C-alpha cells in the first residue's frame, strides 16, 4: 500500500484521535498535491463542528437571559434545537470522514 494513500486516509480518520491537528500538519508538511488535497478537505470537515459549537453557547445564553420572569419549568427550546442540530452535524461529518477515508484506501 502506498504511503500517500495511508497518510491521506489517516487525515480523515484523525477525527477520532487528533482532531484538526493531524490534517493541518500533513497539509503543511507534504509536497504531494493529492495528499495535500485530502488533508485540506479533512481539515475543513474537522473545523466545521468547531465553528458551529458557539451556537450552543449563544443559544443557552439567549434562552436563559431573554426571559428572566419565565416559568421555572419552561423548556429552553432554542438550546435544545441547537444541541440536536449540532449532534446531527457531528454524526454526518464523522460518517463522511469514515467513507472518504475508506474510499482513499480502496482507490486504485
């Protein structure tokens, strides 16, 4: 198996062990354009959830400060919806990275 394929697939699989650090290191260190392309794609896919995570912080802040006189049993709807959306986004990105990593390894 070629080392560039293994390195490219590890960029996608690094979502489980190194986050965005491994694809960034591969992107900066490699000279092979195909490996660099895979590193860039995986880096972007690793950063998308990190960029959207502040949505939960904003949602919680908004829900708990916008209605100080609300009933104590009122549900923080905006917070719950943003947590669900973020969980779905994480799942889609993890599945996408697994599929791309396997495709890189099995490509001829």
